[in-house]
């Protein structure tokens, strides 16, 4: 009775709102009872849910950084080049290719004038050397001697001459150098390849 009296004391608008709320709650409760959620039904059927273990594999982050840094462009990864060459001696790559070092072609230096001790086959003249006594010294009876260094290319051509010494001084210099203008040589060889060479010649001048 007291509840009814209190309800009559509530304003009509509030009573209508209360009625709507009560009807909505009743409707939702009936829906849940009639159509329970699938997850709730299966959980109730199974009983207590057993926790499932979680497995995970962790990859080191440094490996990803290394893989990303390994590009095909050697200029983009100078650090990797330094590591790869850390145990190798510092050598000139062009010299390696010419001298057969580290898998390079077994070839001599193309721009070097080899001395006699460095050669397997020395350059030799293909024609007779015509050594003329200086005309200005005719009748003087003075003998002379000169040492000339010849620079012979890989085709056997004398490219330049250098007077090392002469005796008496300066008397036979021109004659000693002039004698090699037209002389051809068989080229010197190193490892079976024709190369540039130096050849020291000693000349004797007799009156």
C-alpha cells in the first residue's frame, strides 16, 4: 500500500519514463534468455575455460640491420668493404692485375723499362752497328771509349739514348749517340711477353 501511495505521489511524466525503462529492461532480459550469445553458451557447455599457453619466437634486431645494409652497390656500404679487406695487405690493384698477384693477369708492367737482370730474353740488334770515327779527329790518332744506355721499346725500336760516360770527355759523345739512329732490335721478353728494356752498350773508337 505504501508503494502504491508513493507511486501516486510521483508526477505523471516521471511515471511514464519509469514505465518505459522497466519495459525496456524486461524486453532485453527476455531476449537474452531466449537467444543467449554463442560464446556464452559454448563457455557454459565447456565448463571452466582453461588458459592456453602463448608461444613467441624473438629474432635479433641486429640481423635485420645487417641484412638491410648489405646492398649490391659497394659504394653504398664502405664499412663492409673494410671488414672484407681487413686481413689483406695493401696493394695496388693495377699492379696486381699486371703482375699476376691475387688472381690477376700474369703480365709485366707496360710502362716500365726493364733492366737486363730483370729479363728472361734480352734485346739484341738485328743489323750491324756502324760505328764511325769522328771526322774532326781524323789524323789525331786518339782512341776513345763511350758507354751508352739505350731505351728499346717492345717493338725493338730505340726510343731514346743516354750517354753514361765517355773517354776522353766529350770527344766521342756525338758519334756514340748517332750510331743507334737506324738500328732495330729483337725486343726483350719477360714471362714470354715483349717488353720495354734498357741496354747498356760499351763502344770503342779506334783511329
